[in-house]
C-alpha cells in the first residue's frame, strides 16, 4: 500500500482488537492528559526511533486532535514503507466521546 485510508472509530476499534498499532501525534501534554489505550505518542523527535523499531506489516492507525493532521502523518508513514496505514476520522475528540472506556492517562 502506498497511501492511507480514513477510518471511523468503530473500524479503528476492530483493527486495534486485531493487533493494529496506534500512534498519537498530539502534543505530549495532551497525550499525557488522556489518550487511546496502547497508543504511542509520536513526534518529530522520536519519529526516527519509532520507524526503526516498528512492525511495518501490522496495520498502523494515526490519531490527532480532529482527524486533519493525522492525514498528512499517515501519508508520510505510508511512504516510509508501512503496508497498511489509516487516519482516524474525527481524531481523538471523536474517540473520547465514542469510546471513553478505551482511553487512559
């Protein structure tokens, strides 16, 4: 796959339950306050380390605040060689209202 697809929270839940990786590109403070359970906080500083250690075969979901910035990040990660990349529609704001039980601090 050379591009990404947008998915909703229900689709993201299914993929996570099947072993998908999830990265949260929001700022560290927002991530620390509340994030999707199991998400990795990805930023410009730890990006090379993440890409160097990531599972390129597992689906990868990218989350931001509202689902806009994650699209650019998803496209970038797809071009880095990840096989299956998704951008979360509505971002973390949609996730926390629709799946609050799957959030952690």
